C-alpha cells in the first residue's frame, strides 16, 4: 500500500515536471518545434527594428504614426485580426504610411494548447483582414503572449510562415519601468545590432510607452542605430 502511494506520487511529480517544462518551453523566444523563429538578427550593421503589438486602436493609432512620421522611422505593427477588421480606417493609415504589418492572431488568445482548426482560423482570418486593409507584403507572425507549442509552429511551418519574437521588451512586467525616462534607459542599455524591440502603444493604459517612444527613437539614433522593418532586418542576417 505504502509502496503504491510512493509510485503514485512519483508519477504525479513527473507529470507536473513535464507540464512545467512545456509551459516554460511554450514561451521560449529562440526555439520552437517547427519552422523559423527569430528574436534578434545576427548582423554587423547598426540597425534595429521597432515593433508594436496589438490594435489598431481608433484612439491612438494616429498619435503613434505621427511620432514615427516626424522622425522618419519605418516600423512593424503586429495587429490583432479582430481589431483590424473593426478599425479598418486605422489599419489603412498604417499601411498607407509604408509600415510593415504582421499577424498577431484574430482574438489574442493563448495559442499554446489550441487545436489545429482554431489555429488555422486565427491566422487566416487575420491575414484576410490585413489584406482588406490594403497590405501587400509578406505577413510575418507573432504569437499572442509569445506562446506557442505544437499546433501553431506546425501550421506556420507548413505554410512557410516566419515567427517573430523580440529581444528587448522595455514595457514588460519584468522591467516595469514606471516612467518614460526609465523605459528609454532600459532600451539604451539593452539594444544591440539586429535587436527587435517590442512596445505596446495602442491602448490608454500605455501612456508611458507612448511618451517614451520619441525618446527611444532619438536616443537610439544618437547611439548610431538606424531603423528598419523586421523584413528588412531579416535580409541583413549574416550568412
Ligand atoms: Zn499582444
């Protein structure tokens, strides 16, 4: 009896460890089971890519575009399909300004444990919305919350789609910069050649990120960095 309990609890511990490993693995920025994944591009050129997740929101898209236009910066916007369909005029503004657009799923759900049919639905409906907004280039993909495990990488690899993560995350919970100066300093300290910087600027709660954006651009320029879209950055990869 006692022996059975020991074996039983051993199995439970093993299962928990496996689940924990899968949970951690699903958030990895640099590896996945199938297909290409990029968190930073190995390059000698002093270039970085600014990327913005979520939206487009009716309220803040214009403000962000104005900041980028004033500083002559091209960026990459990973848009949510549902919000793109609901806010087509804002999506069109981003397209017309010449920025790159990526797919960030339709409903912004955690896709790590999602079935293949739902994965397909999330991706294809978002692509359709992005095309309706007039975007013509290759559409890169970024998973919501950076989470993926089996079905999502499988589907993307079967369709020759690239997964784009990030290596500098100034407004994340881990860095929690409470003001724009701290957020800017974080980027100055962490950006390298080929870095992919992620920022969230589309919602009201992200005032600090929007405030920091001009400073981040000016600061990186002062350090000698140029700004490219993610697709351009991928072409700069060292052979
Ligand atoms: Zn997101």
